[in-house]
C-alpha cells in the first residue's frame, strides 16, 4: 500500500472518530494485501453497526462459530470492495462476539 492510501485510511478513521464513532481497537493495513480492517474490540456489535452505517457499508453479518484455544466466538463483520475512498480494496469493520459453548447432555 502506498503512503497516499495509508493516509487516506487514517484520514477516514480520524473523520469517523471526530464524528463521534468509537475509536477502533486496531486498524490493519497490510502492505501485501488490498485489505483495510477496523477491529472495534470483542463483543462490540453496536460499534460495528455504527461504523458500517457511517461508512455506507452493507448490513453486518455473522460468521461462525470459531473455536479457539481460549474461547468460542463468531465474527460480526461488515465489508465491501466498493467504498469510494478505497476502490478495489476490501474494507472491513469487525468484532469477535463470544458464543456460548454447546450444552452437552450426559446420559444418566
């Protein structure tokens, strides 16, 4: 990613924060992929909804559950490749939502 695109991303995030949106926990801009990711923290679907609406992204969807060594979660995400400020780049806003473990019934 060129310095100009990095600046566009940070300007976009700064404008969102100035508009009253929550500060993302992490902004990911890899050099080798055409992806921009805003992670708003765990168990925070309301922030995903707010950022998605402000950015004009599609309604968020949930993927999962994902099993990890520490917890079970679903990815709550909104994304697009057609954002006018980042054409052709995958722009994502996401949160990892804790999912309860399945109940295992033990035979008596």
